[in-house]
């Protein structure tokens, strides 16, 4: 007769983990079953690998649709982890028991709401960003974002709360651990309590959570039955406490009933691996359903309980660590204060009627004693100590996708370590290693793996500097898995991804961006794909602004592509053709624009102008002729016409007199003031040199502003303000000073009063010198 | 003299007298362990402060309406050998909480040192009866023990009000008392050793500038609890209502407090001016220099109550509170007046249901 022991645990509960460890070493089973989809079986033997450092997570994903994935995170203090390690290290057979992920993921996919239901208490269904960006209005938003809806109650948490504990782990220690020296007995006692809790569940049988749960428990029982039939002597089952009563063999429903529940479930092909996890993803504030609020605290408890001879009391050692963390932040925390804080925590627990201080008591005591009542210093240490900043690692031998292995290889070669902390990396692209890093990050960015986010590199206009904010988030692993369908190395995947995107892209601007992306990511293969797509698209493109907007990226590709060893001949041909096409269409495209369209057009013209100046030998004559037509037409929106005039003026093709004339004409009373202001904005925006150095223009503008009627002035003011506020402060001051000077000189003349009587003698002397006849 | 008689004769009864029946009831049901010299267990003290119903049906009135957590921390601090420092802006019930803690724990709230800029060292230590000192020479009989010394001898709580107003050198004489729990008397080559149960509750104001900040040596002998201003308007209205009612009884004002809307209005004005934004978060307003704490709202309402009782028909109306409201807001006659008028014209005027308050405040302005 097989002896089955059900250990109902609290996921991520250090107390449960400790009891599980004790139970396993006393029971010495010949088979261990751990809650989790059976697919995990293939990777379980890796848990004892020396390079396997928790927190890690089992990742199961659908091969054909990798974003359909589930994570099974485990920390050192997770009971499942303890059980797996015990079994593998003692050579005991170990298996996972739960509904196969092949079914649960298929069900998820079939329901259309990818991550709405969380199939296991301990897992997180991930919805990568790609999903969010899809305009998927069919997905039920509320359930998808609220994991607690589908989340089964933390049974042990409820029991602890009923007993008046603030911390379920402290309850476990007091109520479960202290009760019986035999760990197996402790779990027996728990099962009864959990059955009570389960009997209070009033949800209807067809509630989706209940259906889900029944399905899972049926699958668990099926695996357990099979194990019993194999004739093991003693089986230990480690599962969430909530499931414990359902797995007691004495209370099993007939096998046929379970088989009926499990019949005809959809199935998909899945793949399984381990990925590194972070302690901050374990914590609640990452929106993780079965998360723990304080992984750092749990780790501390677990280390304390597992130590053969624990040093000191668990609360005091914690406060010592808080004091250390405070000192690292340059805050005073003396040893005497730690003693006081520890005493305070104990008293506080007594005041609150709790048998021992939990984390809330320790935090309150630390705040009152160590931090002078202020919550700020404690917040400083919270993320470091209470949550923790650990990032797990997995050995190289885990079954991994070639793409992930390639990335790991590049990371090693470039000495870039993935870290859960946000850090800034400034790269000097003149150094080969830094250039290679930059290329890697750009490639990953193209693939949608945002490990690095480009940041402002500070006050430098040099093109050799690049700054990135690096932070590795576990869900990036999913993005990588998803990207792996494009290729087996980061480079080939990025190139294939770009080519595919280029074929699908409609807008020229997108293609331009892809082209630049290829350049930065050093993807010559990708460029070929984008260029051929561009050639096809530009020929068909009738709209002028997109054409104009492609000029700058293409010109940049030509200009800098050579430096990076890209063949730009083809690109240059497309560029020249694009410029000619844009120039032909420009004058007609500028006619009849409203304000919004005009501002879009102006941006396009500006960007094209940037591109034109970048590369010598482009057909600039055509460009300037087109701009000349735009500038001289009175039918074209002021903003665009003013801009064209400015570009021509800067190029020296229109002289200042001409501009003054046009300005005067535009500013005359007959033309409507808002149009005039827009023209002025087009002409002046950018930098103020024009106004500062050309007094005439300034005078004209000044005169016009003076002459605008009051009611119209209010309409014009915002436009003018926008124009002038773009100037730098010294420029504005200079303009102001010039204006006040003009004003005083123009007003000075008539204001001078000539006292003829006083000046008489001087005038007559003057006249005499000049040989004039002095009046008598 | 019984407490009831006492309550009718003195202007303001001590906490332990005013709530004597509650303390007795609590002691009767309190079977939890008590720290040495404590009249009640920490649990019962917390119950006394926060209020509630006892197992035997006795209703305990809440003394402090606010975070339960803070009260628990304060009580737990006193049970350790660190002293308690209550910190907060004026009017956040620091003194009030201190007095009730002393009453509940030691049965007496009368051992107080009022900190001022001129508090001498004698107030914290001991003084001399100079006639006796000259006649008999130094002896214990010629000594005049200060409140701290008496608390040490009896093992009870002593309160030090406005600790940061006391000059730094005088503050520092507390260090030995707090760390070694002894008070040396060098003149007699003797010392007073504190009995179990002795502790200090100090209050300090973290708003005033130019006060004598605690030295870090002294600071680390205190556990600090920062008392906040009430979070919600309902909580603040409740605090004001409770306090005004009990003050009204003490001052024997026959007015009724049916006009709860007046309290809500005063509290709203105070909160809005304090936070610099109107209740609906729509309009930004300037904040005057006054603290405008809950205590100010209480005094405005009590004043209004008194006006209504003696000069009106007993119902508190807008014109009863207007004068003291304006007085509470305008502490700086130039700047605060501008701020108040701005508030009056931009906020109060636009609330149709506040027309009477607007009129009353405007009448005050014109009569000035």
C-alpha cells in the first residue's frame, strides 16, 4: 500500500519551505510530486546545477506563438524549489503535477483573452508589449489587468489573519512549526483547516475559476493515481495549500469523473526552459498575482530558519541589517538604537496582541527609533532590503533557443552583464568594443527587446557618443523567444525582422526610420531589403510630405553609411529620384493648406532641408527653384511661404532688400493679421540672428506690431509669442535692447527743443566762419 | 471632593479626573500584564486613547481620532526605556495625547514642565528653598524637587511641553536623566535614582523656526512619533465636533451644536487655506502664514458658540464664527489680509450656499 503525504504549502512561503525540507528529510519518500505542469519534468534535473541561482522561473511557451507563455518563478525560499532540490540531490525521482501547459495555454489561446486567467496560483501569465500595442478590442480589459479576480485565496494567509497575525510567515512559525516536532503531522493538521476554508467558497460550479480549478485538480489526481499504480512506497506531494484537501487519496472521486473533466481539451505544442527572474518581480507591486510583498524579508526568515545555529533572534538580526542599510545611505543608526528598536518591536507586538513581531512591527519600530519618526529614510532602504535586488542566473546548459544563446555569447564577449538595476552606459563609438555594444543594443531595440533605452548623452553634439539606460526585466526573455522566429542569431534575426517590416510598411517615413535603424545596428543585409522596398514605394508615392520626410534619413544613410561600410550607391540613386519627385510636387502640394497641414508641411520642408545640406552633389537647384515658387506665391499658407523665404535667404538666393520688401507687403494692413503672423513665424523661427542683424526687418516688424488693431492683436499674440519664445534669452534681450534704442533715437529727434536765443551767438559765429553774411 | 463636583467647579479638569470613570472601568476588565508602576496594561491604554466598547459594555470615548498605528507606537515606546517625543505642527493634539497617556499610564497628568525660552535648569532638576538653605545649610529638606525629580521618585510619567523652546544647555541636562535614569545632587553628594515606570513624554513643534533643535545625543534618547494633520475632512469635522461639545459643556454654554454645517464650513475654510487648493482641486489659492490646524478650528467654533450663547439665540450662525475665523486666518495684518480677501472673493463668493458667510465676513471688513 502506497503511503501518500500531502504537504500543502504557501507559495513563496519560507516557513512552508522550512517544513517541507524537514518533512522530506524525515519521510524520505521514493517519489516527490511538485505542483507545476508536467512539461517542467524535462528541466527539473537542472536545479542542482551550480550555475543555477534563484530567483529563476520556469518558462513554458507555445512554440508557434511564443507570447503565449507562463512563468513559474521560484526563489531560494520557495517550497517547490526546496523540494525539487532535495529530490534531485538525493537522486529521488521527482515529477511535476498539474494540468499540462499544453492544455492550459491552448485554453488560454482559445478563450481569446490571453492572460486573463492565471492557471496556477504561483505563475504569471505574461502579456508582452506587442500584445498591448495591438488594437485588440476583443480582449476583456478588466480581467486581463486584475490578476486577483482569478486568483484563488491564499488559504494560509487567511488562517493567519484569522489568528490576528500581520505576517502569515510568523503565524506559520508560531502555529505550525511550534505545534509538532513531526513536520508531516503539521501538514496533516493544516489539511483540515483548509477544507473548512474551501467549504466556505460560495462560487457557483460554472464560475470560470471553479471550472479551471476543478480541471487542474483532476489533472493532479490523474498523475497521482498513475504514480500510486507504479507501486511506490512513499509519495510526497508538494502543492499549494488550497489544493491539499483535493489530493488526499482517501477522498478521491472516481477516476472516470476526472477523466471526463479532462477529455477533449485543446492542445498545442509547447517548449520549456528556465529564465532568470528578479526579486522585485516576486514582489506584489509588480502586479504579480501570487507575489509576496517582501521577498527580502522572506529570504531573511528562510536563511534564519535554515541555519543550523541561527545567530541571534530573527527580528534583531533584521534590524541590524536595516541599520547597516541606513548607514550605507549615510544616515546615523547606532548599535544602541538597534537594541532599542528591537525592544520596541517586541513591545509593539505585545501592544497589538501578537505573539511575536512581524514585518509591520519591525518597520514601525525602525521608523520611530532609527529614523526619527520620518518615513523617508526607511523608504530608501525598502527597495534594497525588504524587496531586494537579486537577479537570478541559469546555467548555459538549459535548453535554450539559439537566439538566446547567441545573445548570451555576445553579452559575454562584450562584457555586458544583465542587471536588474537600472544603470547608465555611455559609449564612445570610436572604441571597437563600445561600437559593438551599441550595435548589439540597436539590434535588440529593432527586435523589440528593450534592454537598453537610448538616453540623452548630455551636453555634447558629437556623434561618437551614445548613452543607454540598461535594465534587464525578466519579461524581455519572452520578447526574445518571440523574436527567435526571425532567426538564430541577433544579427540575422534583426535583419530578417527589418526586411519583413519593410515589406509590410506602408509609410515612407517608417521605411526611412528602418533604414536608419539598420545603419545604427550595422545590418547590411537588412538595408538591402529596406532599400528595395523604398524604391518600390517612392515610385508610387504621390503625397509630397512623406517624400520630403524620407530625404533626411536617406541622406544620412548616404553620408554615414560609407563610414560603417555599407554600399550606398543604390540608396543614393533612390535619394536623388526622391528629391526630384518632391521638388516637382512641392508647389502644388503647398497650395490650399489649413493650419495643421501647413505645420506638417513646414516640418517636412525643414527635415528635407536638413537632408539636402548634409550631402553635397544633390540637385539643390531644383530644390531652390521649388522653394522660390512657394515663397513668392501669395496663395500659399503664410507659415510655409515664410519658411521657404527663410531657407532661400539663408542660402543667399534672396537678398535682404527683397525680404524686407516681401515682409512689408505681407505686413501691410490689407493682408489679414493671423496670416501675417504665421508668415512671420515661418520666417523668423529657429534663431534670431535675422532680426538682430537686420535693423530694417526689425523696424518693419516693430511697426507692424504697433499698428495691429487691439481686437486682432489678441488673435495674433499667441502666434507671435510662440515665435519669440523659441529664441534664447540673450537673443530676446538683444532684440529688446535694439528696439528700445530705436525707440529712443526716433523719439529723441522731435523731442529736442531748440532754444534759438541761447544758440544765437554760436550760430552767428558759425555763419561767419563759413563766410555767410551774419544777420544784423 | 468627588470628580463630578470637581468637574463643575474647575474650568478644565485634568484628564484623569474628567475620565475617571472610564479609567476605573478599564482597570476592572484589564487582566493583561502591566509594566512596573503602570496603572493599566499597554492594551488598555491604547483602548483608552482610541475608544471602543469593553467586554462589560462600558463605552470608552475616543480621545485621539487618528491613526491607530501611531498610538500603538507611542504606548509601546513608553513601555521601553526610551522616552517619547511627539512631533507635529501646532494643533495636532500633541499635548492632548501626552496628557491622556500620562493620565492612563501613571494615573496623573500633573507632572509637567512647560518649556519656554526662559526655562531654567532648576525646572528640569531641582531648586532650593533659600530661607532654609541659609538657615540649615544644604539638605534634602531645603531642596525643592522639580516635576522630573518627583516623577523619578514616584516612578511615573513626566511631560515636557515644547521641548524645542527650551535653551539647548538646559535641554542637555535631560541626557543623564534619560540615559542613566539618575539625577545627581552634587551639593549633597547624593543622587535620585528613578523608580521603575519613570519616563518622559516630550512634545515639540516642527513648524516654528528659530527654535533650539535637539542635539543628536538627546534625540537618540527619544522615540519619535510624528502626529499628522487629519487626512479627511470628515475626520477633522468629527474631531472639532467632539472637542467643541465637551468644551461647551465645561464652559457651560447652553448653545446646541445642531449647526454641524457651520463646523464643516469652518473646517473646509481652514483645510483649503492650509493646503492651498480648494476642496474640488480646481482652484489654487494662496496659503496664509497661520498654521490653521484643527486646534484653530476648535477655538473658532468655541468662540462662535460662546457668541451665539450669550449674544444670539443659541444657534451658531455665520456671523458668530466670522469674527474669530478672520482672526484665526489673518496673523500678518498686511499679507494675510490680502490672501483672505482673495479667498473671500474668488472662492467663498462663488458658493451660493455660503452667501451668509460671505456677507458676514464682508460686514466685518467694512466695519473695520
